């Protein structure tokens, strides 16, 4: 094991630097000449109508497994293209379509992973393809031995591989995961936002959807776009929900910890549910109201908010802590761009889908570092930090050569509080405020990350 002790006298007053520290994600807009666009999947990988994407949440068991959602048509239903090793040239893809995507993924508009299960919203009036108001989010298994396998072809006994569906949001425009089996849906039919708790889902392909409940937040109002989705996303603390409104040309934020139970509400249809209640008093704020034409895709990464503007063909980065000020824009300069969903990957790279070009792209920039800890580590490359918790100085231990390594310290807002090339020195962290930090080391083009607690 190679040991390296870092000593630094620059950390005095680090607490005062936190607010001014620059997140490395800004390199995408501050050094655009270093941006490298790579096609992760295309029509040759069965991308047909890509609208959204998300990474499988357990990076330790299935690292860089990227799921891409095809919207499909009202006669075909949506589908998935699952890319393994999405960040590498060795990536491979797999096309999966549920046995009854015609109903359960009719005109899919967005997707969001939970702990293992994931859910989709549907931008259609009636998933039964009639004139009733019978559509809503669907809960799916993340297990690839079940999703698209069980109930394919579907039957009256095993109706596809879905785990649940609640039909109270026709024209669902976006979906975001909160906790357990709870997802939020932007409802284009009633122009509000709803909290869905799938409660007790049935077995794959089952029929009893009555175990779920819905909370309707009637204070929130928006007008649905005729064709574009309106993606939403939850922050890491599960307090704020952010979303895009392409008609209102805004990005909004909702405090999901607010709102008061107003009592039973009138359902969109007579579907049997555990509960269907109205909540009022929701605290909300429009965080971006200028400079947008048709915002669609959105993600939160540390202290940065990333938005795709389908009207200007740009990816825009905002600083959350600096009153959502615009950091900069990535102009998509290829032919006929049509950006939809966007996601910052575990590696800090930006992934997004293009509907018209039928492609999923990865944007890389060598100045960008990931915020993740375990997500980029492998058993072959290890990093230890001791003592941990630490009061004054820390020692690093790794199986890689740490001489002339670049070292960063990141706080939980995603801000760099230290960035230096170090060799045979000691890192004195006594100037850091108490709390949890992420230590990152780059050596020989390999990333090592570890958490440490400052006492």
C-alpha cells in the first residue's frame, strides 16, 4: 500500500471560501472548447422516440447502467433501451418492451427510478384508448428477469410485468421519486401536481391497483404543452421538487414538506383507492422566469440545476445557492437538435436524449470531477482516509501511486473547498467547518473518492 501524508497551509479560512467555491460542473460552460460529445445510443440501438433517461440507482451492483425511455405512440406504447457501461466505449444496449406497453406505457413522457422499482408517467387521456379519463403513472420492476419478461405476451392472468398503475392523471407530463414507493406526477389534465403512493403493489402483471393513494395539491397550477413533456426532479434532501414549465417558460420549486390536509377530493374516475385527498397551503416559488423558451429536462447535481431548453436548443446550468443565477449555456450545434430529458451521471458527465435525432448523448469535459463517492470506485482501486472522523490532519492510503496526485475536497453542496496538486505534503483540515466532506484524488487518470467527517 502506498501512503501519502498531505500538509497544506492554504486551508486556513476554508469556511469563508465555501460560498465562493466553484463547482467543477461549471467547466461545461466555462470551457466549452473541452466538451466532448459521445453518442451513447441511437436508432441502431432501437432508440425511436427518446424522451427521458435515468441511471439504475445501485451503482455498486450495476454501475453506469443507463435506462432510456422511448415514448412510443398511442398504438404501440413506450419501451426501454438499457445501456450498460454507458460511460465507456465498451457499452452495450438491450431493448426491452413490456407485454402490455399499449396500456401501461401509453405515450410515456417521463421516468424516475426509486430504490429498485421505477415509474413512468403517460401523456394520454385514456390508456384504454377511448374517450374516458383513465390514465396515470405505472410502477415497474427494476429486475431485468421480470421487466419485459413476465407477462410477455400478456394475458388476462398475467397482464405484462407492471407492479401497479393508478389512473388519476391523464396527460401526465413528468414524474419524480420521493421515497419508498412514493412518486410525484405533474398532472396536465387538471393542471396541478399529485403525490402518488403505490402502497402495496401486486405481483408482476396483477390486476389489483386499490392499494395505493393520491394526494392532490390544488394550489399548484400550470398549463400543459401540447407535445412537450414537463420533467420534474427531487433534490437529494427530499425537500424540494423542481420542475419545468415549457408553456409558462419557467422553472419552479415546491417545498414538499408543506401543505395541509384539506379533506377528501373528487377523483378523476371511480377507481378504488386507499385514499384520494386534497392538500392546500403548498409553498412554491418560480426560481427561473427569464431567458427560457421551452424548458423540458431538469436535474439537480449538488448546488447546480441543469435544464434543457427545447426552444433554444441549449443545456443551461444554474447556481442554486446564488439565487439560481445562470452559470452558462451549452449550445447544441449539431443538425436539428431536439433535447428532452437530461441527467448528470455518477461520473459528473451530462447525459441527455434527443427526440428527433433518436440519440442519447454523453458530454464529457476533462475538468469535471464527480460528486459521487462509491459510484466511481472499483474493488481494484481503493482509497482509505484516517483518522475518520478527523480533527486536524488526515492521511491517505491507496493501492495506487499517489505521488503528484490532484486532490479535491467537496462539501455537501457540491462546492470545492480545496483543489491542489500535492506531492509528499500533509493535509491540515483544521480550518474546515464541522460536517461531512468528500475527498477526491485523481492520479494517472483514475479517480478515487472517500468520505470523511470533520469533527
